[in-house]
């Protein structure tokens, strides 16, 4: 039975504050006791994704069942500062053998050497033993992500398992790029009017029916054949529309495009054949770089669903409307809401945060708890005290002492606030 995924209590606090309710009011609305709510928020009780979702449902949040969007990791680049045993790294974190990679020269990203396993690439240095520079960069293109998924599936694992292990065990890890792709699925022949049309998005931008938060620039391209007899030929010869929001040099960049045309052109199919075979209408790509890429992966590992991260970021950066009501207020675009509605806005903070013991506890829950349970049962069978020996062996170092002092000071501060 798979383990329940644990969500950091701070996300529950953020949700409660977003509603503007007190703890007592929120607990009543979410159908939990006040004591349970406080325990979840402070990390004293494990908050599972299922429990978090039930609370959101009780509060009136929509959980999409229409499956209109298919969400996937479509590009990933991670740098590790100190990997001295690459063979061990591949077996432990990538679940494949270094012997499966081929050795190549390269000049990309200042590296001198490249290991390739299809589209799964690892960059390092030929002279690392001389220079003592053991930095590597793992890069997965879109095809590389699909190839990694095959490896994970073979081992009964998921992206969550792979990235969680890296985050919890590799302190030298830094995510420098993450692309999340959301495919709007084709609703079927005769339902094209229910799909979101990007040509309408262009018109809405000019009509100020799209409101942006931080994004300041945009661009769009699109074209097709000039010789046509009817509307069907216009569609068949179109190259499709691509809309770009934000700057390529920024930490967050959107690219929305008509994927159906790209697939038809690439595979030599008609537009109708492309839609029926691949079932994709539009693709909405989000490109995270540097600090925002790190924060997105952190959120994912902490238990936030990948689709919720992507849709939450879109909702935080842009709102799409469709005309106004009789009082002049903008009305949310229903087609856009069908895709991205029901998900609260998500801001990816790029500010460093102090140590949180919850991260250590979650690592123990996911990586150590099974082994400890095994040792405990073995002790009962063999009449031994290995578990006691393991616990007695551990010691608190200087850094640990400082962390405990910080925790104690934080607890005392919270108690003093509660008593006032």
C-alpha cells in the first residue's frame, strides 16, 4: 500500500489566512475540530494530501473531475556541486547504471564532458580529479523526461519518489530549470466551441480582458498558407498560434500554443487526424528558472500536486475575463475557468527560510520509518535490542544544539502569544 503524501502545515495556514477566517471559524467550515486544526498547522499531526483535499472540498473549492488538462514535467535541469562517485549517483538517484551512458566531448554550459543515455544527459569535467571540481548537471529534455518516466515505472516509482530522495539526501542540489506542460485535451468532434481558442486570448489582451500581476511583456506569432479556398483549408494550412508572456531572461515565463497544429505538421497528418490520434488541443507551458524552479520542486516534494502548482501559478499571474455584467464588473471567462478554475493562487517565494524540523521528520517518515519498523519486529523475534542501540548511538552535534535552542525559543514565543 503506497504511503500517504504529507503536506507541510504552513500551507494549511496559508489557506486559512487566504479565507480571512479565524481558526475557530475555519475549523467549523472545514469540518475539523479546532484542536486538530492547530495540530495540523503546527506540524504536530501529519496532514495528508487526502485530508487537505477534504478540507478544501468542505470550504467549497472545486476539484476538477473533467480531466481537461494533462500535466507533466517537460524539462528538468539540476546541478549537484559535489558528486565524487557518479556510478553510485546513477544507481541511487537515477535508478540506472552508468554503463548505459555513452561518453562524449562537449562545450555546453562550460563543461568539458557529457554522459548520454538517450535524452538523459549528465554533464561533468574530464579533468575533475586534477581540478577537484566534481560538479555535475543532470539535464532532461522533454524526451528525456519521458525516458526517465519509463525507468521510474519499471522500478515502481514516480517523479515524487525521485525528487523527494534528491531533496532530502543531496544538500548540494540546485534546480536551475523546470518546465511544466499542461495539455488541454480535445473534447471531441462537434465540441470545438467548448475549447479555449488562443486567438481569443490575443483579442482579450488588447481589450484589457486579461489582467496581469507581475508579467510586463508579451508577444505572439502565427501564420499559414496564403492559398486557400475555404475555412477548412485555412485551418489545415495554419502553423498555429504561439503566445508568450514574460521575459525569457526572467525566472518565470509562459508559452501557450496550439499544439494540435504542431503535431499535425510534425507527423504529416491532417488537423482532424492529429486531434483524433493525439487528443491534444492547446499546450500551456510554464518555464521556471533558478529560485522559482527550486521553490516549485520544494512545493512538490512537500506534497502539493504538480497540477495545483502549475494552475496556481497561472492564476496568481493572470486572470482572464469575458465582457462585463450590467454593473460594469468583469466576468470570469468560463472556458478559462473550466481549465484553471478551482485552484487558489500560488506565489512562489524566492526568499530563504530558516531551518524547519518538519523537513527532517518527513525525511525520517519516508526514508527511515520502514527500516525502523523492521528492526523493531526483528528485535521481538530474536529477543535483541538493536532498535534501542540505534537510538542510543545517535548524538546531537553543535549545529543540532543551536537548532534545538531555536525550536525552544520559538515554542516559548508561541506560548507567550497564546497566553496574552
